[in-house]
């Protein structure tokens, strides 16, 4: 067994450094370039990029599906085709929410634009991620170049992908805590130039995030992204079911299950961690109870800013994966999917580090609005009025839905009693 492992490591050492590692190096460079471009273009161009990413993702997924079929990768062709269909259905289901979502994102970008130091933090963390990817890509290239069977390679790539995703999530959420703390302080103290603003708030937020809060960040990073994505999809499906009671019952069960998980794993916990230093689960519960007690949860549920930012992240990953896959196709037709999928993950992690800066501003705005709406009013009175009007409409809509359900239940009960008599 030891002899076999030594021979395998020798083969890997000779092959991947010359063949596959340069492709992963280019993938890391493309992902970093896209992330840096995003941060540099924060402002009005960023809002246009987000609008484009919402509509272009479906087309890009469909094109990748066609390319997979062309390369005789039937499974991946079907997978990308299903992803394109789900993305299209999701956009259709939330099309009426996009105007409010873009408004929130525009104000979040405005907030981040006024805090250039948080962009520098994102640059530093992207550099750290690139260093880790340099080490990670050596191992991944070695697995791709190895002579083991495809099943073994895919299992090892899955383990490596999970490790990269978790590392990326930890770095993203560390940036999330830092930026959330900065934005919260700016809103609380009515501007970064206020006399009451603490000295060197960025340094304090950074030190706190990488020391005291690091355990909570690592723990929360395991679950929040997956649960949040599942919640978006179920909400989109639930809104388009109609009167199919059987299907609605099944989806409602999943919806309430995910909503329960959201109480313990949500991105708003990181704001509470940044400001109050609580543990992750307690922060998540407190944030969700705050939203429900103030009614702001209706506004959070209506907003799709997290999904829009995720779409931009996926587009960045697809571009990275396409570049790496095209290069691989010129040399090894049978390794295109392996290299392309792992390169896509690299691009998503790097672009996600840039996107999280805006997402942190969005979460902080909602927390501040729930705790004290006047904080938002002092910062931007027009935006405050728009948020309040939308919240009022959503609460009225929920009340009307609740009355409708109650009326239908009473009617059904009365009908059953009449039939029994």
C-alpha cells in the first residue's frame, strides 16, 4: 500500500505542475480580476452590472448546457439545462420585487462607496484567498492528473471543493462582520465624521472579527449559504403553485422547515456578532425575533438582494469556469468538466468576496431599520419613506392573505358540517 501511494505521488508530482496547475493559476487570476473589477466599479456601473447579471445568468447556463451536450457530457448538459430552467422560473416568480430590490442595492452601494476602507479590506482578503487557492490548486491539479478511476477522482474533488467553499465562506463572513460593524457604526453615529465616532473603527472591527468572533464565523459558515439559497428557491416555487392543494401542502411543509432553520442560521446574525459580540445561534435568533416583532421580516422576505448578488457571483464563476474549461478542451477532452467545475468554484469564491461588501451593507441597513427607523431617516429620508411605504404594503398584503385563509377555512368547515347533517 505504501509503495502504491509513493508511486502515485511520484506520478502526480511529475504531471500536474506542468499541465494542470497553470490552468488553475489562470482561473484564480480571472476570478480575482472579476472581483477587483467589481470593487473598482462600485457606483452606478455596479447597479447596471447587477441588473444585467439577473437576466444574463439564464442564457449563460443554457449556453453551457449546449456546450456540455456538444462535448458528449450528457449528465452535465442536463444539469445545466435544469439549472437554467430553475433560474428562469425564479426570475419570473420575483419579477415584481426587483424594483424594490434594486433600490435597496443602490443605497447599499452608496453606503459602501462612502467607506473606501472596507473595499481595501476586501482586496486584502481576496489576496489571502488567492494564496490559499495557490496551495489548493496544487492538490486539485494532482487529483485531476492522477491515474485513479473517475469515481475516486470525483470523490476527492468533492472533498477539496467543500474545503475551498468553507474556507471561502469563512473569509466572506469575516469581511461581512467587519463591514457590518463599520456600516452600523456610521448609521448609529450619524456619519463617519461624527465626533462620537470611535477612533480607528476599522482596526477594531478587524481585530474583533479575526479573534473573538472567529469561532462563531466558522460555525455559521457551514450552514447559512445553503439554507439561504434553499429558502429563496422554495419561496419562488411557493408563490407560483396556485390552487394545487396537495403540492402546496408539501411545499408549505418544506417552507416551514426551512423557516425554522433560518431562525438559527441567517446572515443577519453577523451584524449582531459585529456589534454586540454574541454567539452565532443567539445572534441569529435575536435578529429574527427583532424582525418579527417589528414586522420588518415582511420587508426582508420581499427583498431579493441576496439572490441578485448570488446571481452575479455565479456569473463570475461561470466566466472563470468557461475560460479554464476552454483551455482544457484544447488539450484533454475528457478532463474539461473536472477542471471547469473546480475553476468555477474558484471564481465564485473570489467574486463572492467582492459581492459580500454590498450584502453586508444591505443586512446592516435592515438591522438598523428594525432597531431604530430614525437611523435610516437621518441617513436618507427619501429611502426611509420608500422602505416604510413598502413595509406598509407588505403588511397589508399579509393581513389580507391571512383573512382570506381564515375565511376559506371557515367556509370549508361549514360545508363539511352541512354535508354531515
